[in-house]
C-alpha cells in the first residue's frame, strides 16, 4: 500500500530547473521505424502536421514511400537504415516480434541518435491482452542493451492509432509518459510530445520502470472494450 | 507498438449493459486492513466522510481504535480478524512485506467477502522506486491464490495518501483503475470509488493485468519528485 507520495523513502534529487522549460525541437528530423504500421503512421502524421520534418522507415523502401506519399505534409519514406541515418530522433514503432532484430541491425545508424521506443510487448488470447515479460525487463531496456551508443528513451505508449490517424481530430487529449536516463534526452522527447496539440510529455521515471508503462496498454485495451472508447491517460496535479 | 485500440485482436465480449450502471453500495460496511497506515487511514477517512460505515483493522486492536477515534465519523477500530468478519468489503492496505502472511491468517474471516487489494509491491534504492516481481505475478494475484473463497479485486493504487488525509481537500481528482474477474464484484468496487467526490472507478482488466497497475506507482513517485506534485491518473475518452 505504498502511496504515490512515498518519495520520502528516496533521497531528494529534483534539480532546481523548471521541469516545464523544454528545448526548441522544431528543427529536428523525426524518423519513424515501422512507420507503415498503424501506430507509426499515426505518430508520423501528427508530427508532420505539427510542422516537424518526418521520415518514415520500413524494411521495404517502396512501402515506406507509398505510406509517406499518402500522408503528404512533406513526409518522406526510406528503408529503415536510411531513415535512421538521416534522422535526429528515431521513434521505434515496429512490432514487438521484430523489435530486437530490427534494432540490432541498425546499431551503427542509430549510434549517437536519440531513440524513442514506443513498443508494447503484449500477448493476446481469448481473454484479451496481457503483458509479455521481455528478458531485459521491457522493450525499452532491450533497446538500451542492443544500442549502447544511442540515447534510448521510451514514450508514446498509450496513444490510440485510430485517433492519431483521424484528420478530423484536432487535439490528442492525452499525456505522454516519458522515460529515460538522461534529463537532456527526456526533455527533448517531452518537447516533441508538446508539439502535438493537446498532447503533453510528462517525465515518468527511468527505463527500469518502463515495463509497467508499456504493459499498461493491456489495461487500456480492457477499458476500450468495456467502454467502447479510445482511452488515453492524463496525469493529475502536474 | 501495439496501439491501445488493438481490441480487434481479441473477440468482442462487451455486454450490452451500460458500464456506468452501478449498484447502490451505501449500506455496505467497509473494512480496511492496515487502516492505521497512511494509505489505509486516508481511504478510511474518505469512505467515512462519504457516509460509508468503516472499520479500521490492525494487528493491535488498541492501535486500530486510536486511529478510528482520531478519524471520528463513526469509524470503528478492531483487530484484523474482527474487522474482516464484520465487514462486507475488505480493503487490503497492509505493507507488501506483511501481505501474504496477513491474508493467509485471515482466510476464514475473508471467506465470501469482496476483497479489494490496493498494495503496490515496490522496492526503493538511491535512484528511487522500482517494481518488485511477486512470484504470483502481483499482490492481487497473491491475494487471489491465498484466498480461494474470497472475491478478490484490485483498486485504489494510484492515490496520494497526503491528499486523501487532508480534510481541506473536498474532491479527489483521480480515476481508480479497478481489476477483477467478475463483473458483479468490479461493479461494486467502482460504485464504492464513486462515493468519494471527484473519484471515479474505471474497469481496467483482469487480475493477470494487475502487476503493471500496481507498479505504475513507481512512475508516479518519479512524477512527484520531478514536479513536486501528488500525481494521480485520469483515463481519457471514457
């Protein structure tokens, strides 16, 4: 029954810096690996619509280009390796099944890059969705293990691809939990989230606490089924 | 990158019943095991203030009575076994360390009762809080394993004990994720949450998906440290 305010059990380390003072990220090129999937395409669309330069990555360059052309807004398509090489920030939106293999193959291209993992390792059976348990603890920690020279963060887990892709929806009414080891990196991710109207990036801990954020999607799927909704999350009191 | 609306991967089973049609629970007696701790006391206070009959349970009857007298509002105190026996609904708010032992000893008294586990198994070190991994998967699943004759649910994980206990705060601005196997049981828990002004109970899946809900408290503690807040959660679009 540890309450949420049990922070007194750990040393206070909050820097004096205003946590809402975030960098200007408008000039960064955003790559989306797995950008032809629903979630990747939805994120690509929202960032492009917000004025960000976006490159969709796919295993097949032609599929990436087709998806990019469909989105318009200056979005480009490229094979995954080129997408990674040309981007400043790379969102990993591939299916969990191909996650490790895809990242391992891109280690060099992703070196030095800010990587944002948004993969949710889930299984499905007749009772619905459930959390898978990656050996490394989470998809994000797997990415960090496979990409020692990248700046790995995790975010954008709790979004509805349906809402992201619907052009009639102006605002994405949700907070984005951002996890990572370095404040400079999580600040960039939070700033990127804030580019999308209605969306806000909230720092929510280190990568070792990514598993529960990733697998909470199983719960949101239960919410969606019960309430026929596209559920998201807001963090209160911040 | 499974998006939150991937419900299509599982068979649709949503009953036609309005998910917000909840039973009248105003006559139920609410017991709080571990009611002398911060979280338990805070919950006892909120339910008593909402007009619910509340019994605080503790290993020591005199400590329970002292806590009950401090709260007023007709709250009673009793040794854990008596608290369980006299209550219709029993909230488990004991420290994780004593969770299994406490419940095992109360198996008979909790037989047939609706049990609401709100325990968050967390560890703390100099980097803050992190999720522990109970052998059964979660505190709630441990409770279900130890209490085969009880109706075990899980809820009330993401609340700030500071806010719950502050009498100047009229509304608790947060949703409560409610997990369980039987709709009749989770409906009661949702109705109970709704007794507290500002609070809303939202069904969020089966007990096998309790671990991420319990351990998300580690993330909320990170939020609290960064933003000097008492963070809670709201589910959007429901």
